[in-house]
C-alpha cells in the first residue's frame, strides 16, 4: 500500500489558512487583508465571502455574507494585496476604511 506522500499530490499554495474568526471580533481593528474569494452561499441566495486576513500576527479566515464587502474587495486590484484596513459596521452594512 502506498503512503499519501508517494502519490505526488501537493497542497494548493493559495489555500486559505488559519483559524476561523468571527467578523464581529474584527470591527474597528486594523487587519491585513491578504486574499478573498466570493462564492454562492450554500444556505441561502446571498454571497459567501471568504477573507484571508492577518490579525495580531496570526492568519485567520473570516466568512460573511456581506455583499457590500464583496463589492469593495472586487474593486481592489490583485497587485495591491495585501493591504491594511478596518472593517466597520455601518447602518447600511459592513464597510472597509
């Protein structure tokens, strides 16, 4: 029987890493945003935004359904990643500052 290491399968170097963190713990705190992806939610008709962040010198993954955050991140040129930002909970939804 072969060992997994002999199968020649490599991990995706662009895979998100770190522990999941609730977006509410990030409000009004400076974070580094390294990457993101937008998919259709498996639970409803909203988007599922996955954000790779660095907070307190540790990598984390944050999931949310904020269309506004997804739209903002789509406007950032990929060459400008990573960047620093704060996530704020405004009356109209989440935003970046």
